[in-house]
C-alpha cells in the first residue's frame, strides 16, 4: 500500500482517486473547491496542501492549466513549500513543456523526485482505470511509482528524461484534435453529398482508417449529444499549447492551426463547456448542414 496525496478533482480526478482506493492505496485528497470531494469513499479530505502532503509517499497533481499548476505548486502556501524530499511528486496535468521543466528544476533544487506523467483519455477512461500514461523522469523513480500509475491506467509508457511526458502529451493531443476536425469535415461532406450518416459511420468503424475517437464521437454527433467528457475550452487550451511548443522547436503544425481556429469559433458561439467534439457543430454550420438523424 502506498500513501498518496491527490491534488485536483477536475474532470478525471474523481475516477482516478476511486481507482487508487480500489487498488488498496491510502489516499488523501485536496481540491480548491472542497465540495468536489463530496461522495468520494475511502479517502481523507485535507483542508490545505500542507495537510494533504504531510507524510505521503507520493503526491499526484492533476490540474486544468498552467496557471492552476503555478498556483498550487509555486504559490506562497503551495506544494513546493510543503513537500518532503522523501516524497515523489507526479504531475499528471496537461501543461506547457516549459512549465513542466520549471517544476522539475524547482523540485530538483529541493531534492524532491519529480515525474511529469500526463494522461490520454477522459472521464470515462478515468472511471474505468483505462487511461494511457506517458511519463518523463528518472527510471528508478518511475519504477517506485509504477504500481500507483498502473492503478489508474490501461498502459504506462516511459518516454525518457524529465519533460518527455509533457512533450508526448502535446504530440498525442495534436492527433486527437486532427481526428475531430477530420470527422467533422467528413460527416459534413457526406451529408452534403446525400449519404446516410449512420452507414458512413458503419464504414468508418471497419476500415483501415478506423479510430476509437470516430467510434466514440460519431454516434453522439448523430443524436446531437455533446455532453462533456473533455470540455471544448480545454481542447482549445491544448491546441494553443501545441502551437506555442511547435513554434519553439520550429515544427510546422498547419493542421493544428486550422483546428485552433475552429475551436475559437466554437467557444465564441458558446460551446466551450460542451464536449470537445462540439467543434464539429461549427464545421457543419459552415457547410449549412444538420448532422443529426
């Protein structure tokens, strides 16, 4: 059994915590809005970061964006102030690689082991323990916390030194964003061409270009269901992180530039709190078609 402090109970936090408890770990949680912990069984709810991390073997943070990480980690009463050098810190947030590097350097100065370990998946995978984790950091530290990561995931991938996980997460999110854009354009073209969209999805499900994203999102689009498992405004945040990172390493990401434009339009139309797939509504509106059946 590992003693764990879990910081941040956003879209995926509750599912991840439930799976950590189910695996037999001793979990204390902290969230800026304490009510988010209501109904979580088998955990202790801390009133402060200091209380949450005291005496813990591992601290996991999973926060919404760079600013939230800066507040929780570098704030005047934050994690960096209170965590002991006997504790491994694992940041599972999707953030800029630059900020991940800042975290690694700051914890390193204090002798605190640190891993960046963002995840692929959303609320459903988090609840099922089926996330995919990509990790950067020292291999021995990684080995120490591997059982904890296994409790919340389908697969765990060590990508290399510190920062490699954060970089891989943006590479992967580029693929996700491109697939959502492609699905929206494909369904819009198919509708404009008079094809039966249910039959179109049947083809997408069995051909060599099939995708779990197509399988999951496609049927929901056809019934107009954009209930959030990963909010569109978070996808916009990620698209902008990809653009910023790509500019730093001088990599062309024209496809992501297009997706970012679509996401920005979607947010301006009030879709930000809906699922990321709501960008498809913008594409359909541009084409003057209705994708519901």
